[in-house]
């Protein structure tokens, strides 16, 4: 576990060495701020629901950009060989990189705390709901990070890793709007797979174990798939 | 120290390493030689735990690479080909990170970093970004990385490839210094390098070991005897031949293409394990021939290597 923490701290610091981190954060804040506040005063309600509603799809575009380099860059430069010949296990590597990705998602969400703070001046804001929604957002982020990590482990090309990650995440995010494509028999499965539907409750501030279980399962599947890919490369 | 048994690696259907066995003693500097694609890197990667062998096993101090890869990795310092270090990091940050992963902390870590900076000459570059370093400097950082935990075994894949002659000499010097205390395994396709730095040479071709021994052993095993070349001024070949073939230890005297028409150049093939140079000189001295050149053409590792690894 010590090794995983070391890999985590290296990867997390790495994010802030390159300018990509700051660009991603800036664009994310710009887009969410605009999309959220452009309708906020029309609805005239002191709640963040419409902000959180944006996240399943926005994260599907942003998170793969965060995770694309985690394995692809190492594979491309060859430092993957160095990493694997250090006394660390696959689990250390995967968890370290995964935690770094989740921590960066948290770093992206951190400035958005300004929204509830400003809104709270306009009326009474239910902080419990806000807290629950932020926790749920982290879970959503973690699930997407795991998928992005898996996509990154597949290829040495960061662009491909990013696109594969986006396709999988975006599929989960918009599948609930595509239900008319599915035959009746697998409709329930398609609905269950939708990250947007599971996130709806979260956005309302309701923490349901079924939703938590969904996000944790997606994260676990992503990480396990990454493990399988690493095993295969060996 | 290291014991490889029936080591095999398949990439899908392609057999990169084909059931090789070797034994490496403590304190040896081993050179792994072979043409490109012979299986050198694959062998080193299995040794260092990057690849799992398709079959067979390596035991390092009785630790199986297969069963206990983590313990085996702790015994080995490894520098892959062309030192693929994290490009964006500062040299200090990088070595600090590796030190922590190798389990060093606090004063012990700082002391080790200082030692390595001395050993590998890194003092001036600790605060530079790795991607801005020249290949030679990067290789030195890579060596420091490999030696971080003061491992008993050091594995270096093509440590001097892509370096200029001065850098090659520097790196070789460092390797030789390390080799005084450690077991060093390096791969190369530069033969003079293997000859200059290694105690023992293992030649690999198409995934199999085709020669194993000290440079001298390999030369005597695979060479016919050495040839002595003599150049004389304005002399008749037949006379020379009858004179020199009667010398003890000489097997055959042949004419060779000379540099100028006045010269007569001959090649004297000796019998196995004989050195008739003194007798030859005495025989020439007894005549009135003018001797211009007299030298022994040792069979180089290069020729042996080519003979061993040639197609068919």
C-alpha cells in the first residue's frame, strides 16, 4: 500500500507539471459555469441540481482527457518497463494511478464549491444535499477514471486512449436517451447501465446504496479490466 | 547467484528465447552478445521480471522469479535500453521518487542520493529536467536509478548505445567500477565493448546460446590457430616457402596480396597451440632477406561472432 501511495503522489504531482491540467480545469469551470448560470436565474431556485445534472455527460468528456496519459505515456516512452521492474505489484500501480485520477477529479470539483457558496447568499441552501451530491460526483468521477485508466492501458497512443475512454463513458452517460434503439427484452439492462439515471438521485442529494453500488461496480470492472490488460502484456 | 533453467519465451507463435540455460556467479561481469533480434533484451526482461517466461524459471539467490517476483525485483537494479526515464521530472525528483519506492527514507535516502551523485557524476544536473539532458547524462541518471537500492545484481540493456566515444568511455569506467563489487549483466552488440568490460561473454543467436566463456576461451575454441603475416622485400616466394615450412610448428605458408610489387607478403598458418614466432624469426635472420613487417594476426571476436551468427 505504501508503494501505491508513492505512485499516487508522483502521478498527482505530474498533473500539475504540465499545462494540460490547468487548461482542463479552466475549460471545465467555464462550461459548467455558463451552462449552469445561464438558466439559474430563470428557474429562480436556490439549488445546485441543474449543475449536477450536467456532470454525467461533461465528465464523460473531461475525465478521459485526465486519464489518457496514465498508462499510454509510460508505454510510449518505455518507462512502463522501469515501473514494472521496480518492487511494486500490479495492484500498487493500478491503485496509485486510479487514486491520482480521482484526486484530480476532486481538484476539478473543488473550485465549483464557489457556486453553492454564492448561491447560499440568495436564499436558504440545503448544505446536506450539496454535500451528498458532491460525494456522488466523486463516485461518478471514480467510475469514469477507472474506465479511462482501462482505455489508457490498451494503447501507447494518448489520443486513441482518450477517444476510447470518451466513447465508453459517453455511452454510459447518454444511453438513457437512446432507449428507443433497444429491443424490449434488454431495456432494463440498458436502463441499469445508464450513469445519468443513477446520477439523477445523486443530483437531488439522495444517496441510495443501489446507485453507490453501481458506481463502485463500474470502477471495479474498469480496474479489473486494466489488471487483465497488464497481465496480458506480460 | 543466478540460475536460469530451460528459459523460453514465445511471442504468440514466434519463439524469441528457446530453452536457454546459464549460471552466473557472484562478482562476474557478463556480456550478453548477439545480433539484433537474437533474444538478448527478452532474456534480460525475463530476468528482471518485466516478462514472465513462457516456460522455465530463473532463480536469483534461490528466489524464483516466477513464484516471488517482488523479492527478486528487490535484488536487481535494471536499466532498460536507452534509459526510458520519466521525461518531465527533475533529476532530483526522479531519483527521490525511485529511492522512496526502493524503501529508503529520511537520512538514509539523502545519504544514498549524495553517494550516487558522486559515483555517477550528477552534481551539476540534479535540478535539470530529464528531457533536457544529453544521452550520456541521461544514461548516468539511469545508472544511478539502477543502483539506488545498492543491489547485488545490476542488469544493463545496451548501456552505451547511442553515446559518443567519450561518453562510452565514461559509462564503461563507471560499469567497471561497479563490477568490482557487484554482479553486472550487460547486453551489447558492440564486440569491442564486451571485450573491454566483461569477464565472461555469452553469445546468443536466434534465442539460443551458441558460445559461453571468457573472451580467450571463445577465441581458442572457435578459432583455427592464429596467422602470422610476414612482408619481405624483393624475395622469391618459392625460396621463402621452402625455408619457412621447415620451421617447427608451421603448417602452411601462403602468398598474400602485397601493398607494392616490390614486397612479398606471406601468411604463415601455425599448428594448434604452437607459437613458432621465435623460430620463424631465427629462420629469416639466417638469410639475407630484408624484413619489413612481422606480426601476428589474432583472430578477433568480430570474426568469431560473424562465423557463429552467420545464416546457415
